[in-house]
C-alpha cells in the first residue's frame, strides 16, 4: 500500500469535504468489461490492471491502477517526457511510504487534466499527481481516490 495525503479534493480537510459533496452527481457513468476485453487473460490469474490514459494532452501508457494506494503518482521520467516544467510543481509537505524500502520525499504535486475512456463515454478529471524522482516500469499510478 502506498500512502499519501492528496486525494478526495486536496490537502485540507475542508477541500476534501467540498470535493466529496460535489461528487454526488446524479448521472454517473457505468464502467463495464466485455468478453472482448478479457481476451488473452488467463482466468484466476492476478495480473495487474495497466491502462493508457490521456494526461496533459498526451497518451500515457503503462499506468498502473492500484486499489491499495491512496495516492496518484507520476514518475519523473514521464513528467519530463510530457514536457512539464518543475516550476509548475506545488509543494508537497509529506513523505510517501510503500514505494520501496525507504520513504520517498516527492518533488511536489501538479494538477493535470486526465481523460479516461474514449468518445462520449470518456471522463476528464483534474487529478493532483504527486511527482516522484524514481525509476519504475510504470509511468504513473492511479490510486483508489481517483477510482472512486
């Protein structure tokens, strides 16, 4: 489990409460999977869910969906490839635990428009990504706050 405090609306309790109140939308999309989506997957196997999403107007491949994480994380190599500038990062006051053997001090966080899905079934959210300077087989990690 990766623990971090950004999620559900921001760093403060009041901002998270406001985000929760605003998230009770009456027309929620249904996310479902078809038999075609499951082609090539071995039944009763525990492969991770890895997706492609549109992040800052670019297709970001190798994004891990991690239900055990309370943080949305963007790795520094992906941050650089997206052409983002470290000057855009906001201060992140906490340390991340669970990404390896030692605690990690993030470089900061950045809100980015993120699109899941295609066409009229797509949804775009502004997600606060915590940027970490570490190598990973994944470019980003989506945690349970965004999934909710």
